[in-house]
C-alpha cells in the first residue's frame, strides 16, 4: 500500500467516519425528531385527551346545570302551585277582652262546667258565649224570666206547668218537644216536690236530651272533615237564610283548623252570589271555583271544583247552592243533580247535606226543614241568626220533629260568629237566669 493509498485510505476513512457520523448524527436527529414527534404526538394526544376530558367535564357540568335549572323550574312550579293551594286564613284580630262583668263570669262558668281549666280558656270562647247569651236574650226574656217571675221560690204546681207549656210554645220550641218536656215534668212532679231552681235544672236536662238525641243517633258528636278523604259539605236552604254567610264562616273555621279548604260557587242563579263568596274566600284565603257565564250549570261548577279539589288534595269542599229557583221542584232537582255528580266522580267522598235555617223564621223555618228533609236527603242542620231573635227555641223543634242533628250555630254577621253546636252551652244560654 502506497502512502498515497494510505493517505487516500485515511481520507476515505475520515470521510466515511464523517459520513457515518453525519449519518449517525442524522439518525440521531431523526430519532430525536421522531422522539420529539412522538412526544409531540403524545403531547397532542394528551392534549386531545385533556380536551376530551374537558369537553366531557363541560358536558357533565352543562348537564348538571340543566338538571339544576329543571329542578329550579320544578320548584318554581311547585311553589306556584303551593301559592294556589288555599293557605292559612288571613290573621283576623282577636276580640278584645271586655269588662269583668256578668257576661264574663257566666261564660267562664259555662266553660268550667264542661271541664275547662283556667289556662285553657280563650278570649274567643268567652266572646262567643257572650254573643250567644246576648243573642238568646230575646228568647229567654219571654220565657225564663217570666217563668221565674211566676214561680218565684215556690214549688212547681200543675198550673205552673200550664204556664210553662205556653211559654215553650211561644219560644217556638214546637208542640212535640213541648209535650215531651211537660209530660216528663209532670211525671217528676208526681214523684217529688220541685222548687223553682230544681225545676229549671230539670227543664234544662230535658231540653238538652231532646237536642242531643239526633246528634247521638248520627254517631258523631262533632262534625269535622275526615282526614285523608274528600269531604263535601253542601249548604242548602231557602233564600236569605244565611247559606253564603255561613259558608264563609265555615271556610274560615276550616282553614284555621288546618284543613285544606276549597269553595264551589254553585249558586249560579243569583248574579252577585259569586262575588259575595269571593269576598268571604278572600277573608279566609280559600279559593273559590266558579263559572261566571250566564246560565252556568251548578252541577258543572261542582264537577270543576271536584277536579280541582282532587288535584290539590283538598280536605273540605264547601258548596254554596241557590236558595231561590223558578220553582221548588227545580231547586230539589238541582240539588239531586249536584249530588249525582259527586257520587259519580268521588264515590268515596264524605258528603254532608246541611240545611241552613234562619232561627228568626220560627215555625216557618220548621216547615222548610220538613219539606227539605223529604226531598233533599239531609244529614244535619245549621241554625243562623240566633242573635236577636225570640225564636231560638226552634232549634229544639228541628231536633225533635225533623230529627236533624244541629251541627253549627251562627249568632252574628262576623267571620267568627259561627261555632260548632254545643247543646250544653245552647241550653245554658237559652235558660240563663239573667
Ligand atoms: N244577624 C245575623 N245576620 C246573618 C247571620 N247569618 C247571615 N246573616 C245575614 O243574612 C243575610 C242573608 O245572608 P246570605 O248568606 O246572603 O243568605 P243566603 O241563604 O246565601 O241567601 P240566597 O243566596 O239569596 O239564597 C245577610 O245580610 C247576612 O249578613 C247571622 O247569624 N246573624
Ligand atoms: Mg247565598
């Protein structure tokens, strides 16, 4: 090998090395590039994954947001619905505590006699009993006062029984009830001597017995809506006796006792009836279902009211009915139609047909009761306008001759002037000695 060869060889080797180096370098670069590319791809992949993750997260968040919105919407709907559900009645101020007078003492004693403790007595109760006692003053005047005057402290005699008979009839107690009471007294007199006070005590017991009989027969001492069922109370009676007013007071009493209450304005005969009811509904925060169109069918109003009552889980649906129609037959047909709708739509509803009677109509009221009882399948009576009438005794005639349990009594035009009937309080107020 010549130098030149060797020089050439060296040169070649150098070149080869250089080439290899270059190649290696290139390979390295390539590898680096690949690596970088790989990293880049990986990065991109990671980024993509990240993006996907973000996207998924976003979607998830969006979904959650949508769900939240939906929930909010639902809550809003619910709250709107709740707003539509009759709420508690507006606060109606408590009556002021009056003087410590005769009315107060009498009322407190009546409550105590029924087992009430001092800390259980409310101003409302005192106020009511005072009203009842005052209301029955006229009935009492022509009766107890005269009786006590006649009797004095002397024992009862057969003659004083004749006087008592006349007084009872005059107070509209009715012939049947009067006969019953007088004959019991007569029997009693045959057994023992009765002084004036003992006579009054015995009389109270007898009157209470007469009033209590239909109540006991009905199996329910106090009429209240049954929870978990739809209770429908129809208020029926001739015009002007106080159906709508009584319904307003009942709506207040019911809402105040936490029953979900609704009113059906089924008196479509009298144009102003719906407005009158709405005023009462507003006072007690109870909704009124009505149909303002002319000649609306009362049964159709009841149909709508039942649908509404079911939707809102109502406990008590109060139905106002017309008192005057073209004929009495129309009135009875209409009531029958309303009842049919109720039976068909809610067969398990508890239906009460309550006859509203104006005490001041005396014997006329009794006639109405008899005629309604024949055709309207009544389950109870409500006596109104006991304030300021001398005919409160008609309550006894209704119990004895029509066999209707008295469920509520009204003694005034105010929202609180209606109470569940309490025979003890009624008889005590009717025969209070002052
Ligand atoms: N003093 C007194 N007035 C009452 C009582 N209840 C109702 N009234 C009055 O009696 C009048 C007639 O009452 P409404 O409730 O409209 O009688 P209604 O039976 O619905 O009458 P119609 O719808 O025409 O059949 C109104 O002026 C009432 O304020 C009560 O207990 N005492
Ligand atoms: Mg009315």
